[in-house]
C-alpha cells in the first residue's frame, strides 16, 4: 500500500498592503510553499525592520542613480560604436572596390617603374592581404599599412 | 483593493503555533521580504556597476579605434583615386 503524506494543515491570515507591495516588487508569489522560506529568512535576519527598510531605501536610491549614470554612458558608447560600425562598413566597401580595381590593373601592361611599384603595393594590400580585412579591422588596418 | 478583497496567506499550522500570533508572522514575513529585496537590490547594483564599467571602457577605447578606422579609410580612398587615375589613362 502506498503511504500518502497527510495534507499540511494551514491557517489563513490576511495579507497586508505593505507585504503585497513588497512581494510585487520582488516578483514573488506568496504561496503556501514560499511563506515558510520567507518566514525563515525573517527569523535569520540580524537587522530590525527599521534598519532593513532604511537599507532597502538607500539601495533603491543608489540603483536609481546608477541607472541614470548607465543611460548616460550607454548613450555615449552607442554613439561611438555606431560611428565605428559605419566607418567599418564604408571601409569594407572601399576595400572591395579597390580589390576589383587592382585586378583590372593586373591585366594591363606596365608602362614604367612607378606603375610597377604601385601595382605591387596594391596587390599586397588588396589581393594578397585580402583576408586580413575581415579578421580584425584594427589588425588589418595595421597590416595593410605595413 | 478593498480589505474584503485582500488575499489570504496560508501559513502552515505548526509554524503558526511555533511563532504564536498573526502579528509576529506578518512581521517575520515582512522582514524576510525586506531581506530578499535587499539581496536582490545588491545583485542588481553589482550588475549595473559592471555594465557601467564596460561602457566606460568602450567610451575610453572607441575614440582611438574610430581614429584608426578613419585613417585606414582615408588611405584606401587615396588608393582608389590612384587606381582610377591609372586605369582611366589606359582607356
């Protein structure tokens, strides 16, 4: 025969507004399961209600200030990042154009030493070193400049 | 919400008897919730601080990255002009 645990007897007490509000902020559903755990936490707390309320108030103010700071710095970061991404996209396009133009140059006969030198440099940058552009923009920038 | 609509909390009978009365139970629930709120706020603050630090790092480093990318782009635009000039002369 399977033994079944007898249902736990419970006493209903009315929830206060303050508790409702706190539970709401924490996204906690005050259920039969969570209540004993919360009561246990309350028993273990070394601070008084007044002290805890004060700490929570201070932490909330600090969080609000940090949220404001974060918005400010995130806006600056986003602006710079957009600028960087825009430049990188433009650079990738010019790189591809230059690669195609360099290939066109390769089919032409060279007229002098200057053209030979230019062509060698451009081949190094846009054909031989073409994959560098996509590894890391910074590395490729340095590599291509070399 | 009116008083009569307020939800009821079900406290295990043995726990209720151990604590003794409704007021103490409510006080302990409040303490427990405040304690939880305290912990969760501390975690949120730590996460926010980390995010701020990361963004600050980006704001500090990105201007030089942007400058480098601008220089790189300028050089490539110069190359394009050179290429176009040479190729135009051949046509």
